[in-house]
């Protein structure tokens, strides 16, 4: 079952980059809202354990905009292999989901 809305996750290495990506996505109407949170990440990269601060972006958007969001993230992201994960929104308040519709899409005014 495909849903109409999703949250796309990505992480970046600085608050400045997080804010810049958020602004690009919202300004380009690829996201209605992007929340940024400071997190601590532990992962393996190039066979080495890494423990670093990162900034998590929660990108609220329409599910059909995923390809454009992914393209924008690749164009502006500084990581070689950025985390880009889409998770469906199975339910949400009609008013909030309507607000996402009103604030996303290429055909929307900027």
C-alpha cells in the first residue's frame, strides 16, 4: 500500500549544512517542513568505528516528491554516501497533511 506522504531522513556533519539543506528543500517546495536535531552517531565507515556528532534532518513531504528530494540532497550534500531514507506516514491529521499538500510541489507558488 503506497501512502501519499512521507518523512525522509538524512544526516549531515554540521548545523550550518543542515540549515542550508533545510532552506533549499523548503524554498524549492520539495518539503513543507524540515526539522533539524543534533544527534550522536556511531557507525562503521571504511572499516573504522566512527563516533561523531551529526545533525538529523526530518523532511516532511509528499511521497511522490522523493526522487526530487533525493536529487536535491545529492546535489547539495557533502557526504560521499549520504543517508537518504524514506519512511511512509501511514496516518496524520487531515489539517496537517493538507498543509503539506499546500506547501509542496513544483506547481506551487514560491
